[in-house]
């Protein structure tokens, strides 16, 4: 396992995770009825993935957020077939989904140079259109960031997520002794000695009832979907939002966090999860940690303490449980190592699954090709005819 050397934080000022754009394909060119000439097709509008692009850069570079492709050339005596209009390319970050005004998914950009057609150019004038050109497609599209970080920090307010982010990545998020310090994602990066980089997002604080859109609600939970793994951050001494709300012990906060995620989207259970038990510098923290470990090893023995509607269908199984203190730095190096190991393992599993699928597709394709070959019996019968 590689121990971390220097760490670096990259601040994303005025973070943007979605953008609305107007797009229009180019109009076709005029046809030439007397000589049967065809006008050129209008240019198309494409969204193209670029690794170093962000939605904020896109917005700053094109403040009007209008993208119109070029018109097709008219047919003329010297060129009976008009040339196609110039395509328009919208540079966008990797990891976005593109939807239309009705929320219907047009496509996703998952790797560098992926491209998606979002507005088609109009046909040029030809016999089929009575030699009159057609206008290009108009479309308002939404670019939504699908993946904002490798690891998303999950926890109730004051669990110490902002302090933890500042420890692992030298970030300088706003930290204060009150709830809801984080109102938008704070992104940091851990850089390891071999220059491997892992991005970490501290997301707006989750509260009970977030799935019903209380507090930051769905805005928070939407970001959770966009991380590869979850890192639960829990205060060993428990959590109480205010004097009017119920005190929750560490084990209870884990159960409640799990329930909130499940109520929003059950698939979140499939994400690998780690648990950082924070504030281990507090008095009696060790005793509380041993108690918590016992509860996590035998969760079903303690679920009778909860109201039925608070119990999740499935208890999260953490890949690693690490006691830490974001204040003193205790356990931070071990946590970084565990994050790295977990993400490497996930990448290996995804690669294995991808190669297995390729092999299976190849076998199926070979089987289909083989089954289409005529058998000896078929050849014999045809000769008899």
C-alpha cells in the first residue's frame, strides 16, 4: 500500500454541476429545381467530452449559452450538390449526462472524446422537399455532472467532514461549530507518492427526512449518486441537530444515514462504503468505539431499539472501519491507504467484469456465426433435390 506524501487541494470556485444550453442545427441550402441540384445539409451540433473542461469554464467561455451550427451551401450551376454546413462542437467535461427539456436522457459522456449529437442540421433543398431547404432542429439541453468525485463524504452536520477534507487534502473549507457549514460541494484531491490522484467531495450535510427534500434534500442526495464510493463520517460521541431534536448515538446515526440513502435510491447500497469514526480524541472515545464495533458486527441484535420505519432493508457492510481524529490527525494516513486500496480493488473488479463481458460477446457472436453454417445433412438434401 502506498503511503501518502504531499497532498494538494484544487478549489472549484463557484462550483457548477448543471448547465442549460440552447442548440440549433444549421438550415439546409437551397436546391436548384431547373438542373435538379441539391442544397447542402445544415451543420449538426455535437457535445464532445474534454478531460480538462469544467461546466464553469464552459459557461465563462460562452456566457450566452447559445450554440448554432452553420447553414448548408445553396446548389448552383458550378456546384449542383451544395456542401454541408459547418458542425458546431460544445466542449464539455467527462462524466456528464445530457437531457432534453422534458428530462429525457439524450446520452452520456463517459470518456475523453465521447461525442453526442444534440441538434441535427436541416436537409438541403431536393426533389423530395420541392427543392426548398429545411430548418435545423432547435433543442434546449441540460448538461448534468454525473460523477463529481471518486469518494463522497456522507454524514450528518458537525460529523467533522470539512475538517477531515482539510486533513486529507490540505483543503481550506469553511469550518465552524454549527450545522450546515457546507452548502455546496467542496472538492479536494489526495495525491500519493506515485502521483496517483483521488478526488474527494465534502457534500452538503444530510439530515433526517432528506429523502423527502428537507434541508438540502435531493440536491445533496443527487451528488451522492455521482461518486464512485461512499465514506461515512460519524462522530463517536453521537449527533444532535438542535436542542429540540433527539440525540442519536454513533450506531444510530449510521442506521439513519443508511435509511436516508435507501429511501432516496436503493441502488446506492451497491456502492462500496468505508466508515471513518471521527473525534477519537474525545474522552471515553475508545470505550464508545469498542461498543460501536460490537454493534456493527451484530447489527440485528440492536435493531429492536429502533422504530420500524427507521430500520433500513439492508445494513451497509463497510469495507474498512477506521477510527480517526480530524483534529489531531490520528488515523488519517491509514484512512488514505484504505481509500486507495478500496478504489484500486473496485477498478480491478470493473476491469475483470469488462473483459468477461467482451469474452462472452465474442463467444455469442462466434456461436451465431457457426450456427449459420450449412450442416452436412443440409448439403446432402440439397444435392438430392
